[in-house]
C-alpha cells in the first residue's frame, strides 16, 4: 500500500527519456565488503533500481563493464581510487558519504563511498533520492556529512502499548512477541530512519517505567537493537530515577548513596553485555511528578553525573531533560528551566548533554526560542522538537513542521554577536562542543501509514533532514518529500509545496495568533479552552497565559513584568522588551497590551486578533480547494484521506476562531471587525463541549 511506503515509494520514473538516461549510467552493481550494512545497502539499491527503473541490475563480482555502481567504504577501495579521493574524505566525518563519477581504465563508474559502511548506506539512500526526485546522475560529485552527532527519535511509548501524545495508533514495539518475533515493521522503521540519517531511538516514554530495565524487557530491547544495528540506529532507554528502589530492592535512589551508585553501574554493565553499542539514557527528573535527585536534596548535576559515571566506561551518554517547572515559583513558568539550569553550566560530566525543548513553555504552535540556548556555553545542549502534534491538531491537521523547526534553528541568540544562531549552539560550532544532538518526539505508531495523517510523514522526514543539516531550507525539504512520496509532476509539486509551507502559519493564526499561547483545553490539549481557570496549579490554566481582562491581553514578560526577557542576551532582550521592536508574532508572549493598542498595520489589537483568526480559517479553506484539484496526481486512497482530513481541519479551525473570539470578546467589549465571520454557536456551547475520545492522553 502506498501510504505504508512513506518516502521510499520508488515509484517508476514516468519520463521515459530519463529512465533510459539513468539506465545507461547504471549497468551493474559491485558491493565491496560483507558487513550486514553493506548487505542491506545493496539490497536497498536493487529494490530501488528495479522499482524506479525496471533496472534489474544484479550484483557483480568485478568492475569489468562500463558504468558500474560501486559501493564500499574507504578501506575496501583499491588504493589508487581511495588516494584520489583524499580531499573528499577529509571533508567528511564517520557518517558522511561521497557519491562521485570516477574513471577506471577510461571507463566511467559511479562510486558511493564513505569512511564507514553506515556512511555508504547513507550514500545509497541519497543516490536513490537523486532518481526519486528526477535529478541527473551524470558527472556526480556529492560530498555530504551530518552536522549533528546524535539524531534521535524520542518515542513516548508506554510498556502497555499506549503512546503518550501519540495519535497514530499504538506503540510499534510488540513487547509480547519480542524477542522471538521480528516484525517487518521494525525493519521498515529502520530503513526509513536510515534513509534520512536518523541514528538513534529512545524506545520508551520519558514518563518512565523502571521495568524496561529488567532482564525480561532488556532481552526484548536487545532484539530491537540487533535489528536496527545494520541501519546505524542505536538504541537508548529512558531511566526512571527511582529504579533502584522499584526494581533494585534498595531503600533509596539518592545519587550520593554508594549502593545506589553501584546499582546503576551494575545495571549499565548488564545492558552493555547484551547491547555493546547501547546509546545511553534519556532522563526526565523532578518534572511533572517524575522522581529525581531533588527528592533527596540533591540537584540535577548530582543525578546526571551519577548516571554518566556508570555509562562512561562503555561510551554511553546521558540526555538530561531541562523541561522543569515548579509549582513553588509561579511568577512565570517560562523562566524556570533557565533559572534552574544555567547556574550548573560547566558542572556536568563530558558525557552529559542537556536536552532543551525549542521554547520555554511547551511545544506551542509558536514560541520564541528557549533562552537556555546560548546561555550555557560550557555545557552541550541538545534540541528537543515535538514531531507529534500534541498542540497542533494531533494527526488530524495538516501542519508542515519543518517551517517551525527552521524558524527556531535560525533564531539568533547573539551570545557571540550577530549570527550566533540556535543551529550553531546545537551543532556545537558556537562553543566548540564535541557532543551534539537533536531529538524529535516521534509521531509514529501502528497505523498503516505510520503517522495518522499522510502529510505528517513529512514532519518525520523533515525532522531527520534538519537533524542531518540544520541549515537546510524547509522549502527544499518539502519539495524532495513531495517528489518522493507522491509525484514529480510540477502541477502537483508546486501548489502542494506552497500549501505545506503556509500550513504552519495557518495553525498559528487559527489557534494562537500574535504570541498567544497555552490556551488549549485541559488534559487532551486538542481544542480551545481559553476559559479554563480551575486547575490546581496556576500555571496549568490558560487564563494564566493570556491574562485577558477589561484592560487588555497578553503576558508581560518585559522589564515591567516578569522580566523573562532578561534571560536573553542584551541585544535580544532589547528587541523583545520594547513593544515597538518586539516582532508582532511574539507580541502577546512578551507584552500585556490594551485592546485598542495599535498594531503596525494600524489595526487595534482586538481587530488584529480577530482578523488573524479569520485569516487562519481562510488559509485552511484555500488548502481545501488546492487539494481538491489534485485528484489526477494522487492515488485514490491518499487523495480521499487528505481531503477528509482537510475538511475536519477547516471545521476545527472555525471552532478555535469562534470559541476564542467569543471568549475574548467578553473582555474587549468590541464588535467583530468587518471580514470576520459571525460565530454560529454561543460561548456556553463551546465551554461545555467534551472531548472524551481524545487519543494519547494517558
Ligand atoms: C508535555 C506533555 C506531557 C509530557 C511532557 C514532557 O503534555 O505528556 O510528558 O510534555 O515533555 O508536553 O515531559
């Protein structure tokens, strides 16, 4: 089925001239080396070529013929060839690859090589991509390498098969049938990830269950690790901080306790006897009720370093999350992670990396970049993006997230002057860090199409591409994804690419325009709930975030308010602090403004908000009409699915618009401006809507 195949459709190239050009360049494959990785690489190549080009080229033993596709790592090449590529090899790291047209005895060949077999596999996928996207394979000279070391998915999968904030079925991992039954899904999962360069996976939820660390489960984890290894994907686990008590029989999990330290050392050694290339632990500690070092009067450094010491002898790492906010300091939740972590800069072990969400609240449709980026130069920080759309319409709304990712990565921290982008913090170049990483909270589940919405596959794909190179353009990524997933026909690619690129701004507009945030309904986080004010912790309530009243709307985080702006470098703080220079997309994130405050275009805040909500709805309406014309280019099933989903999205964009505007209107006391449709329901109606069927909230 098409939708299962993701961007690895390998659909037959429709242009017959192109097919013959390709075929004339590919007249046999020679695979050097005999590792599992080389085996899967040549298998993928054969699958791709036969399907894309009807080219049934078989593996050959030598390079006698012309136009042979040669794959193999540096050490497997003959010396003359390898020497001639010295310059190229210098430009790549262990995971990079070279695709080059070379001459041997006056005959042309295409060489796919790398320093490692995994690099060769990446080269193979990228070579196939050239054909998938109808690019030329003449005179090739491609040298490419990932800019970030750890490119990892975080699965929020529970051991009972549910997925926290997962909207595409249940967990992929079938713990009952593992380790004996290796589902084809696991292999296709690994292929898909390898094809975009993802090289790590955390199998289980950050809200962790200690049982994953027991032999019963480790046995199964080992089977997954063995399955993923040929594809260059390392397995990581979340470590529940209280595991020494829960499964170790100890009385405490205090990181200063010698028995606790020993327990972790033994546990880690046990894991490595099973999985010699185990990646390490991801830890959510003292956050939203999870246990952690603070339960024993210790701090994040104590906790992270204890685990790091256990992992260090084996080369493992700790990814320690900075997603913390305490109920004791409710002045401004956005400030807390920074306040708690920045004083620890330089105190973590070398094999600890602190994992920071892209913004200071929680994966909202738009947030300014997290002030921790750039603020801890002596500590490697990794990015945590959410691929699953917890706050952006689950897997029902079409939202192209690489736009969001790129906006964050391109943000300038100014910590070392202009150009100190978040991307440079993450790729280690700004502060010279060796350990670098980027994580995406996966949107993958057991649905046939993996991600629920056919277009949500693009978010998995795009995350992987930006993890490989955070400087890539989201537009380029959208185009290659569309060509590989659907069609190379420009009558399809151009309008749909534009639709994807606009979809992120659309969701911001119909959910949280002008810097509004966290006004979704409680628990499920799906529909609007700006009225919610009855939750036990103040910072869980939407009213805490929008602060709408008769006088105005917005959270004052400037100098006159919570002063969260002071957590940014002075250059950035100055821009955000001044209502005149603050970008309007962050206006109500940083400022509380009267309803008749004038925006740059002359509209009042009230009119501006209302018109933005309307614009969001209009954009989704346009997405619908654009897609309706795409029937000729897409298989019936995916065409219909997307069409139905877009209709729901339109209905729900209106729900957001009407509910939020009716609610805020109570305070503004003003009429809706011309151009904004009148709500067809009352505020009471929206307030009493229930959403008991929301998935993923467990
Ligand atoms: C929030 C989710 C919650 C996660 C938490 C986290 O609502 O389910 O456990 O983040 O990242 O976005 O730890």
